[in-house]
C-alpha cells in the first residue's frame, strides 16, 4: 500500500455539505493501488463511548495519472459527524484518521476526522438558472453598430470634460438589434465586457462607474437592452472592474492635484508622493497599478470608503437596471473581505444574481460559498488546447486534466464554472488549431457537453481567428452559416437534455497512448455518451450498446469513429 499517496483534507473540497442532509467525503489514493475504501461515520455527539459507527462503501469517482479519487455522497442522519476511512489493497488493511494510519480504533472521538456541524449558512449555493445557461460573451466595441453591421470607425466622445474613445464602432444599440441572432444561436445569457465610462476602447480604465460610456450609447439604451433580454428570457451579466480604475478617475485626479493633502490618498494602493502620471508607457509608475499599466492605478479595496463606494455601484446596477450578475475583473488581486461584503450586498438585492470571478488558476479560495458562485475556467481552454489542438497529451493525460477540474471544487460549484475556449484576453482557439476546423470542432463538443456553463466568445460561431490583440478582438462577422449551424445544434442538444445540463460525469475510455476519449453524463435514468477521436486513425467504440442512439455525429459509422470524428449518443 502506497501510504504516502493517501490524502484527505477535512472541511475542504474533500469534505463539504451539498445540502443540509448530504455531505460529500473524498479520499485520494495512488492510482490502481487500493481495492476497497470504506467510510465509517458516526454522531460526534453520540452519548455512548466508544462512538457507534456505520459503514458506507466509497467508489472511484475519477482518476488522473498518479491518483484515484474515492468519493461518497452521504445521506447523513447527523449534522455533527466524526469519521475515518478503512482502506485495503487486498493484502493489508488499515484505518486512516487524524492524518495517520492505525490498526485499531480509539475511544477518543476527538481524534477522528471531524465535520463539526453541517451548517446551512456555510453550504455553497449557486443560482439554479446556471444549469440551463449558455453564455454569449460580447466585446462591445467590436460586435455591432446596427443590425448585422459594424461601422469599423473609431469614435471620440466627451463625458464630464473627459475624452472617451471607441475603436470599431460597436454600441449597445447594435447589441439590441442583433438579439435575434443570439437567440437563434440558442444562447440565453449575455456577458458584456466593460460598458461604463472609460478612456480606452476596451473600457478597463474606468472614469465613471454609474454611466454607460457615450461611445456605446446611453444609460437608457442599456436599460432597453436589459428589458428586451428579460422579455426574451435572456440573462445579462456585466463586467465589474474594481481592482483598478482609470488615471483620470476623480479620486486619482484629486491626488495628482493635491498630493498628500488629498482626501482620497488612502483610496489607492502603494502611492509614492508626489504621484506623477508618467508620459512614457515604458516608464514604471510610482504607484501600484494593474500590472505595470500606468493608466490603471490600483484601488485600495480594504479602505472602508472604497468598499462603500463599490457597494453603491453594485446596488445601483442591480436595483436600477435589474442586471443578473457580475463578472469580476482581476478578482484574485482583491482582498477576500471585499468580496465577502460585495457578495452580501449583491445577494441582498437579487439572491439569484451570478458572481463570476476572473481567476485563471484554481479558484478554490474564492469558491467556498462566501465570495463567488463561479470562476472563469481557463483550465478547460488549456486542457483542450493540449489534447485537441496541439496533441501534447494522450487520452489518459486528458483524463487526468479533466479529473483535476472535477475534484478541485465542491460539486455545486462545478455546474457554475464559466467554461471558456476564447475570451478577449487570449488568441482565438481556432488559431491554436492552425485553422483546422476538425480539431476546433472536437473542443467545442467537449465544451458544450462538459459540466459547467459554456461560454461562446462573439464570433467563435463564425470561425473568427487571431493571435494578437487586434486580431482576436476583431470586428464581428455574420456570414459563416456552417459553423453557426454547428454551434446551434450543439447548444440546442445541451439545452434539451437534462443529463448534459445537470448530470454526473464519468470517464468511459481514456487509454494511455490512445487518442480516443469517451465519457458519460448521467442524470437519474438518463444517460449521454460522448466519444471524441482526436487522432489520425479509425477507432472502434466497442462498449457502445444497442441501448444508445446517435443524436449528433460527424465521422461515425456504426461503432467506427473516423479520425477527428465525434459522436453523441443518448440512451433509448
């Protein structure tokens, strides 16, 4: 038994409440090393000594290259649980508790693992509507000026004496006039990159948090957009940029003018007086900012006045415009307490508003239920790149990557992850595939059938490409009916099948050295199998029974799947 591989972490993604009666427990072991794993659990307030334990067998829920992950969702009669694991490799059996291996039990109940109390307040919950959500992500400047039209013309506007700029002519009105296109695609939620008053075309250098940038339109245009979306059952998520602002933001401008006498000097992070706006973009500013971008000074989000300011921003757009959620920019650079307060503010107004943090790495510290509902799942993009686009890993390696996405968060947070292949910050995925639509197609199938919220960056459904910023943020096109129809079919299939929306995930086939990856999504008695051949030779889906019918496929003939083909099969 490889004892050094065994791991359990109490009160983490290895032990958490799903609801007030169900608690998930997980244990990691070396891959293929353990034959059986049993959870023994009891009432930690049991009136008898020793504690009376009950046994429940655990199953392998996922595996990666090194480990198996055992899991049980326990329907517990107790709110206070003490527990231990019984582990056998077929030759030796041991008891695992208190981060140590034992041959016998102890009468000291405090020495077992503890789940002190399954408190309803501490259970992570996400809005129910995420299960059905498919997001269409719009970069406003590049999307549309009017119906199926974008002017490609730069604009300059004045707001309160400050100049704001647009690059390609996109407007809020343009989004309204193309909502029928988004609805035809099947998306039922739009996420807009920043739309508030800001200097540059991307609108991440904020000047005013309470108005729409005049290059995009008016506040009333945005109100009409939200109301029109809601009439058509489309949710609206907007970008919240609170880590930094623009260097002409009123508070920072006051610091430039008044120095240490400014009443806003504690609103910002890492100031060195006198604060100077460097003219040369190559010069390092003498104040903290987003990266080293001199036009985006970093806010001090621990300051109570700053917190109160952004609470007002949060309330304003939820109360006055009825938005459905926030995507929170540079979320991992902001202190945890700020986000806890922000969440309480948002949820007190609209309990089912969705909070998505921009965290590129593992977001577990923010996804315990007290801060965000979701994060941007850039790992899905990276893993699809390495398997489908670049071919750097085999099916077993991809299975391991998928496992890491599955086990790092509580299960209720998985369904809310924003699964991206493209965003405004990265080269287009089709470009990573070197324009090979067959490879791109497999990644999209995986995105649309995996656990979480699929996010389509505007133009993905039109085959837009681009490696540099000007390219991947290029203007929208509407002519590619073939790729659009492919997306439409996949989105329609996802939204019509509860197994794809809410089902558990299980790998069926992922062999070392192979390029065939097959998985199942199951919800109660409904099951969907997805087979993806990311290789250059035909493969046989030998385990496909007559109980399944093919509902969408390219390159499948009976049980044969051709190179770069896929098949989606529903249980009859």
